[in-house]
C-alpha cells in the first residue's frame, strides 16, 4: 500500500461519520419521512439499546438523522430515550418510542419492558456493559513437526443490540492473529446461557441454567454437535488465580474425523476461565484467564 492510498483510506474513515451525521439544515430537498429502528422488541429492566433514525428526502436520498431528531417516550417512567437515541428500560410495562424533525413524525416503535427473570446461569458469565476478560494461551500448528505459538485474547461486552425481537449483549473478541475482531451475541435465558453467532440462524445453548453432571443437549441446527456437563467441581489454575468448583462443558463435533472437542470451564462470579480445543487427542488451542475487568 502506498502512502497516497493510506492517506485516502484515513480521509474516508474520518469523513464517513460526518457524512452519516448530516441532516436537517442545508438539505437540498425537504424531509418526507423518518424511520426509527428497531421497531418492535421486548426488553428487560436495565437493558440499554441505541435507536437510530433514518430520514428520507424528496429527492429519494436517505440520511441518518439520529442526532437531529427530537426523541419521545410515551411512558418515561417505564423507559427513557436520550437525545442520542439511547433507550433505557426502567420498570415493567409497554412504551412507545418515536422521533420527529421539521414537522415530520416517525413510525412508532412498540417496546415491552419485562422484569428480569430468574437466571441461575447468570453468575457463570456475568454480562454487563464494559466487562472484559483477558486470556493468554497457545495455538498449535500441525505439520511434520507441530509448533506452538503463544496467543492472547480479550473479550469485551461492548453493548446491547436487538435481534429477532429481544435484547442481546454484543461481545467483541480480539486476538493476536491479526484477524478482524469477532462479534458474537450472548444472553441469559431461563434455560441457560445462549449464544447467537453473527451468521447463525438460531441461538445455541452453551450452559444449562442448572448444570448437573451428565446433562446433555444438541445444537438445534447441527445434530452432529452436542454438549455435555462433565463436572461441576473441577479446580482450574490459570494466571488469574485458582478457581474451585468450576463447571466443565464439553462440546463434541462428530462431523470431523477424529471428532472435535471443545472444553469450557465456567466459574460462578467470574465467567469463562479456561478453554481447550482438541482434534481427537491433539491439542489445537488453549486459552487461560489472565485478568477480569468489571465495567471498564
């Protein structure tokens, strides 16, 4: 990449938020409609989700006007919405969210706020904004002579988003491989800890709400992938410390020959403290908890 190409990329990166933030004064044609999203969902007390507002103009152009509109909550005691579009669920009940600009009113987003249900598995993966887990580990490259490389991984709870009508926590994982950050979505339900990959069509349970040894379940999309709770009393020693009574869940994928095995250890009040990935009996990768930061 030449310096000129790099300069163009930097200039485009700086200019993009300015372009998306445009709207209101100086528009070449009048505003004709406003659409706010997400439009219909269920939130739990304490959830926070950003709304966006998109304006359509008489010349058929569309622009984000999230920061230009006036936001409105029909029941501020149930939920509020800031001038930046941040929705905060306060108490159970229905609430309508809308926006207006230049005499134009948006569609109405219908939100139902519900109490936080009993979530027994919540302590095994404490999901809250800006919680971050840092890991150190090993990745093994197979070949004539296997080689091991030290790796690092950080997992940050970056915010909350709406998927399929419910609110999920978005986690961003960054490693040392140089690959782009990986975005995944996690949520605690009465059935347990569930994850929804960006390209997944349905959520997958990773930990049962009441883990007991011998408990098994399958991936709803792929019956070749199964999960089993193999222990609830294991001791795990990692750089962050020594943790007793960890729950170990083994994910088995029989599509591969030999099968893939992914071991995950969860500690109540801490989260995921260790993972190991095996191809048959051969270690592929390992991550061990180095530190936890609550609400960075």
